[in-house]
């Protein structure tokens, strides 16, 4: 009886699929309590017009 050989023992079907970039978090820390808050509130209001992807979560 012949010995079975496995040529693809270290590969997975998912290796051929396109890889998805993991989620990332960015923090912007501001010193001011009034002006910077206004800037970020306005950024949230204009996100659609600015072309910010809907899955990007902007929080104060």
C-alpha cells in the first residue's frame, strides 16, 4: 500500500481570499473645552458631505 502524501498540508482555503485590514483606533486629544468641541461636533455634522465613511465612528 502506498504512503499518502499531502502537498498542501500547511495551506488553508482562506489563504487565497482577500485579506481585510483590522480595525484601528485613532485618538485626538485636544486641550480646549469649547473651540475643539465645536470643531468635532461640526465634523460629525458634515461627515457625509466630507465623504467620511459611515463605518468610521467619531466620538467626543
